[in-house]
């Protein structure tokens, strides 16, 4: 995540590591024993709902980091690229 943009900052917010550019981009968390990358403003990013698990949330999509393989890693990089591009465009 830190390598996704030279301006990326890592801060502690809500007791979690949060990655920020202009606004909050993503955060790291563990829920139900599953590590995840939470993507902020998912609802506003076209196509992001197909790449992340939304559930009953309205603004945040989760990309689960367990069971990582080459295909999942490629998806993770895509999710990060989309989230960073979206934040920079705002």
C-alpha cells in the first residue's frame, strides 16, 4: 500500500492502521479472524463493488487477505490502484 503512491501516509485512526492521500484510502483490520484491506468510498468507485465484499456496508468494501495466491494478489494490486486513483481524482 505504501508503495502505491509516494504521497501515501500511514496513520493510526480508530485504533487501526489507515492509509491516506487526500482522504482516507484504505485501512487494515481483522474481522472474524480474517485479515482484510478495507477500501473507503467503495460505493462511489465504479466497479469496486465487484472486487470487494460489501455485505451490509454502504461506504466500505473489504478485500480479504487470507488464502492469498497469485490471482488474488493480482486482484489486490488492482483494488489498490483503483482506490488510489479515485482518491487522487477528488
